[in-house]
C-alpha cells in the first residue's frame, strides 16, 4: 500500500464531491510492455506480471490535488447598541461586533468555494503562512491561487481509497464505467442527455449526448487534447471510494 497525490480538474473535483465519480483513468507510461500481455483480453485485472508497470494498486490511498488558496476569513463588521457600561467606557452609542471566526486562517477550495479552517497549532500556522505568501503573496486576506500541481499534502480534503485496478485500452470503456467517471447528466422537461465537455459551461447552445461514452470521450479530449481519444492508449482504470478529511 502506498500514498501519493493525484491531480483532478475542477469539474472532476465537483463530481467527487457530488458522489458521481468512483473511477478515474490514467495513461500508463510504459505501454510497450503491456502489448505482450494483450492475451488477457481488452480489459484485465491487475496481474502479477504487470504490477510493476502501474503506479496504482488496490489498497493505495490517493490524496486529491485541486486548485486552492490560503485565505483569512473576514466578515464585514456589524454594530449593535452599546450597553450603559460601554457608553461610559467608550463614549459611543454603537459598538462593533465581529463574528468569532473573523480573522481565522483556512483554505479556500475553488471547485465549490468551500472554506476549511486549519488546526490551531504553530506548525499548521507556519504551513498556512508559507502557502499564503507564495507566488504574488497574500493581499487583503486572500493568498495567491495554488495550482493542483503545487497543492501541499496538508491542504488536501479528499482521499481516494483504491479498491480495484484494471488495465485496458481507453476506448474499451463501457457505458457503465463512463458514467462512473463522473460525467454529468442533464434533465429538462422529460428529456435528458450527457454533457458535451467540448462546449463551454453556461453556453445556451450547449449540446447534450445520448451516449455516455461519447460524453466521456469529450471529457477526455478536453483534458488531454485533440486526437487523444483516437490514440487509444493503455490506461489504468482505477475504482475507488471517497473519504473526506
């Protein structure tokens, strides 16, 4: 069993949070060695002979790397009428009220704009400060945006517990597995279809597809570029359970 980071795009982080995504496919970097194992068929479970060719195995823990930033929570101050004692002490009719979380340090996750407070320890504060001042540095309580590649382990909020690893060609994906990849279903007035990821979110002319495999193909090409589907590479099809920190 090993533990390592794994990068996900914003739409796929949203799919993980929504519970739609329970599989991911990653290109195998030593495909030539797998050609000799093709006798197992177009899809095979992880075999002893190819275990050293894959970066993933059942039992592994994969911590999700996503776009985030260090952020100091700050609420606009409100005011309430001063008590008699406060009037005498401060000489004011109104006193400022701050929320108890005001000024707290935490991490903002851009996929869903959620915010998580860090632990109240010296080490946690030092790690947060390092991320806050990275890049252009913090400004007005908001640190620089951190790309998934640079996200530190401590900031990760999702861990994937690998349950199965299969080896297959990319185009060997089934409709069921395409849905498990987290593609989004669209419903409107009794009609439904799967999102075409070549179209931009919010586009009024966005198209929807009847075949989930075509939706997954558009997702794959949006992430890996034109021609990446036709290349039909060997991939590790990883099934997992999602655990939140």
